[in-house]
């Protein structure tokens, strides 16, 4: 007997359809092939298997005992194959499918819910979303490992394979306890912290590295560091004399008796949060659709697009 490698999928699908309809003309019509083509396909399959699969009874085509046994073996396999193809193909559909998204906590209470609402209104609620909340560095590493389709994160250094699209900005503020000597101030300069212990983000993370460059430019250095605003604010509440420099996020609002003070020498749009994807990996249509919605939704992205267009016009 010849190897099963010489049996084609089309032969198996033709056999399955003929077994179910038991009529050559109707089976050929549903398979979108001619009756002679179907007949030759079945004969070739019988030759490969070495047993008869059908016999004629009047105008009907009946499966032999070998045909019935073969149908029982392959029918569920072909159904599972069809289901698998449909599931994967759905990711490329303009609607439906699924998205795996990683996000930093910073945007999960305001920007991200509003963006998702916009996307679902455009593409329907049958698009399934999977979310993971993490910090930027592990999100970036997971994106490169293809654990996510997209992430919202701070921009990491030296990642040429990742495309970063600016989505929104967050201002940097000085957070102090209401008993701190800066508490009644309307603003503070970074240079005023040169002789004070203060808390900020840990170096080695995308945001921490960005902060380190800012602090180096102003000749200051934090004495306490953490990865997020929640833990930084805990330090301030625990030690009334230690201020913290951090992003103005919802995490600060969880605490009583603290004040947020603007920093005079830091622009309000200091920190940018990006939508990022691995540009080396093929993107499904649903992923591209989400990116397109995000670019239309984000005022910062729209502004960047206008500036890019103006730059292109001036260059020409």
C-alpha cells in the first residue's frame, strides 16, 4: 500500500461529502467541481487505500463497510481541522477575532476604557479582548516574545524592532504630605530639591531611565526609588518630610493628606505613553484596525500626524 502522504486533503473532503450525500451529482455541485472530477478523485483514493469505498445502488452511491469505517475515522478530524482554520482566520477578519493587550496601570482608569468603547462601537462587541496590567519593562519583553499583540507602555531604549505610536502625555508633579514645608507652595523648582531626600522612580526601567536623565540635568538624585506611584505615595504618607516626584495619576488620589504641586522647570507634556507593536511580526487585520482607531482617538497621535504631514510638505 502506498504512503498516506500521497492522499490529498481534497480527496478526503470529496470522500466525506459523497459519504454524507450519497449522490454523485449533488456532492459534485456542493464541492464546486464536476462530476467526472469527483469520480476520478474517489477512484484515486480507493487506489491509494487498496479497498473499495463506495458501491452503486440504483442512482444512489452507498459506502462500503470500508467506506463507513473510513468515514468514522476521518470525519471528526476534518471537522476539527475546519474549526482550527476558522479560529485562526477570524484573527484576520475586520470584525470578530481577538486581541491580546498589555498595559501599564497609568491609563486603565481613563484613557484605555474610552478607547475600547470607541473601538467596540466601530467593530462590534464580538471582538474578544485579553488584558494584562504590568510595568513597561516586562510588557516590552513580553511583546517581543509575542505574548501580546499590542502594549501601552513607556518607550524603552534600544528597541529598534518595536514601533512606538504616541498616545497621551502625563505631567510630572511633586507630591508632598500636607505637613511638608512645600505644601502651601503653588509651584516648586527641581533645583530646590538638591539638598533634600526625595523619592522617585527606580532606574533601569523605561520611565526610571527617563527620570534619571532629567535629574542628572538638574544635579539632583532621589534617595528612595520604587516602580509606581502607589508605592511612592506610601513613602510620602509614611514620612511627612520626604516629597516624591512622580507622574500625576489616579494612584495618588487614593491617599488623604497629600498635595500635588506643579514643577516649574518641567513641561506638562514631559512623559509620553505609547501604543507599541513589534513591527517585525505580521499584524492581523483586527490588530491594524485597533491601531487605526487608536490613532484617530488620540489627540496626541493626530497632532503628530499633522506635524509629520507639514514636515513632508516643507521638505518637498
